[in-house]
C-alpha cells in the first residue's frame, strides 16, 4: 500500500516517519524532487538531502547539513518526467547512503558518511519551478470504505488473524481465486447493527451458522478474531488462535481457500490489520485429504515446526532457513506482489525480500521468512517437480510456486519455480532471469 501526496513549487518539506532502513517512491515532476532524511520531523542538523533531477533535470546530488560542496553528485539527464511517474529507492545502512532507480539494484548515488546519525523521518518537496505528485511505499493499515466491495489478498496458510475497527458489519470472504466467486465462504461479524454474526455459504440463506454477538465490534478500538479452515472446518474465534469459539461449521465438500477478502458496509467503514498464519501442520504419515487441502501446502508431510514468519525491513528470525549467498547470506522468503505470493530472496543488507515478476526484480520491505525446518536442495531441470518439493506460494492465477535457486555470476540466488513455464526465475540485478536447470527445495 502506498500513500500519495502532492508538493507545491516551494521548497518546504512534508515529513513522515520511516519504518525501515529504506524508502521507495515514485514521483511525477519536471525537475527537482528533493528528499530530506532527518532524526526528527523537521528540517535541522544533522540532515541529508537528496536532490533528484536538479539543475533543470540534468544532475542529482547528496548534500549534508545544507553545506557545499555536495558529498556526492552525478549527471542524470532527463531522470524525471512531468508526464509519468518514475520510481526510486533510498537506502541507508551503517552510514552508507545509496540512491537508485526502481528495478535497478545498483545505485546511481553513494555516500559513506564518517559521522552517521540515526534517521527517523523523511521529508519530500519540490521547487525551482516544479510541482510534484508522489506515491510513497508505505505500511499504512488497510482501510475499507462504506461499500460492499471486497479487497482480496493471496494466502497460503490455514488461518487468518484479523484486527478490525468498525462499528458493525465486518465481512471476511474465503475464496479459491482472486475476487468474488462461487462457491465462497463469508464470515459476517457484527451484522444487524452489531447484534449478530453468521457464516454464509455461496451467498445463500439460510445461513450455515448464526449467533447473537451484541456489541462485538467497536469503532473506537481494534477487536481481534481468528479464522481457521482445515478440511472444511471453518472456525471463528474471538481473540487469537486459542480464543473462545464464536462460530463453527464444517463444509462436507470443502473448497481450497487461496484468497481472503475483507469489506465493510451497511453504514460502516473499517480499519483492518491482517496476519496470515500457518495452522496447523498436517502430521507426517497422515492421510492427505482427497479435496484441495486448505492447510498450508508447504507444511504437508513435513516433520517438526515449519512456518512462514512475518518480517520487514531486513529483519530475519533466528531460525530462518538459509538458501543463498551473494557476498552476504540470503534467506528463503516470500512476498505478496500483484495478487501473487512469490518465493524469493531475503537480503538483510538491502532491508528487503526480492521477488521476480513480470521481467523485473521487485524489492518488498514487508515479507515472510521460512523458519523452523531443514530442507534440502535437489538439482533438476525443466518442470520436473519432485513429489517432496515444498510449495511456497502461488501465481495471481492460483498456480503453485516452489522455491528454487541458481548459481549465477558467483552467487547462489533464490527464486521461484513455476512448473507450467518449466523454469526457475530468479530476481537478479534489477531483472527477472529464467533458468531451465536449477535446484529445488524439498523436504528431507
């Protein structure tokens, strides 16, 4: 999710807190996109300033504490455009500040500060005859308007934890494709003016389950619920996975859940935080269900505790699975992009998980890391997926994706195996590269 804003033709910064060691943004301006990095939400010292497309869109520089000479500069003719958004990233780590273009891993500006400081805020402005429209990659919670329209997210897990703030009518849809479909499950929390909750199948009445839930929701505080689906057993609890059961219903013909949608309506707006969980593992040796399993595919037949842990900004949990190396250790991760859930490489030094999609390498500051298991890697070619390969995501069309890795230019780089394409794609140097010989991650 991104926050959008406009800046006037006056050199006056608008400040926002940073959540990681980087910011990503797109800017539409004819010249002079200025970014400040500060300790507090105002101009002052110490402060870095990055000027992109200055001097009539001919040059870009890094300046410290408003003093010259600039600490880094480079010629960048026509780097900005008044007609289209151009994407950039700025990263800082141990006093090294780098500035680069979206889709390119190499920076065009670098400055190593011998006296670095802690960066807590960034500011943006335009000037010198330019106005700007900005799209800044943010981590704002998801908001839903008062209209009965679902926002969908890919999920490859057995459960969902929901924090929602709404006066009534918080609706959750579980589907097997992105968008409203048939059949689908709907959980309606705090309906009928916050008096009752139901589980509904395929939009049909009578409801499969209905309970009285007076004052269940609040428009002042977030309320937490967990929703699990395993072998068609839909369980809704108040609180987390160990909370009290509100409703439960078993579908005799379960649908494979791969997307979750949320919405509000009937006079209510909602503020949501979604946490996708792995729950529970299918025990080793247990007969696999004949229907599409709604337990996380990546856990089937795996002994021990296997999970995908939420992380951001370069964080790596202590039991994360190592999978590659490009001068630093790379970890097995995955991230949501364009409706898909894509395996990729977590690179702590860049504070992101890189995934390959649409011919390009995309850095995602919010991601999940594979934890708590000891997989092995098997050399294969084409689309010959072994039966013990560990599914780890899916395309926007619902095709399972697996974790692969490739030896390339002195690195071991983690990517995604897409069986229908007979290749492993890796994110590398700003691009998506395809290889028909690779290693795939399998259970031991």
